[in-house]
C-alpha cells in the first residue's frame, strides 16, 4: 500500500487527540462536596460528571483500535482484512483508518 505513511500520521494524530480527550474527562472535577452550592446546581454538576464518565469508554475503545492499527503498520500488516486476508479498500481506510475488516467482511458481521 502506497499511503501507509499518510495513514500512520493520521493515526498518530488521532491517538494523541484521543489520549488528551480521555485525560481531560478523567480529570473532571466536580468541586468540593462541602461548598455553598444548592441542590439543583450540585445535581447539574453530577449529571455533567456522569456524562463525562460515559464518554470515556467509547473513546478508550477507539484509542485501542488506533493503537492496533499503528502496531499493524509497524508489523507490515496494515490494510489487510483480519478475516479474509484481502487488502482493505483505500476508500474504507480513508473513512476509518483503524479499520480491521474489508467492506465485505464488515457487512457480513
């Protein structure tokens, strides 16, 4: 595949972005429990915290897929479908560079 370096650059950029987002969400601060905020304000902060916590798992899953794709680049197996072992169409990789399956195998899932 000709564009492996371009995909590698995109994946590294995505990995760094995801790591930053996850770190920010993990460091979400609800403030002190013994401050002067009223019930509704505290409830809003708890809701925001729960929303932040719920966003972490999908980001971590995408980060893991990105790391796997980078590992495949380093191993020389990037862009090869894990099921049928055919080359993944470059249009698929353009849309989702961490793709592990070709379009046909993905549709069959």
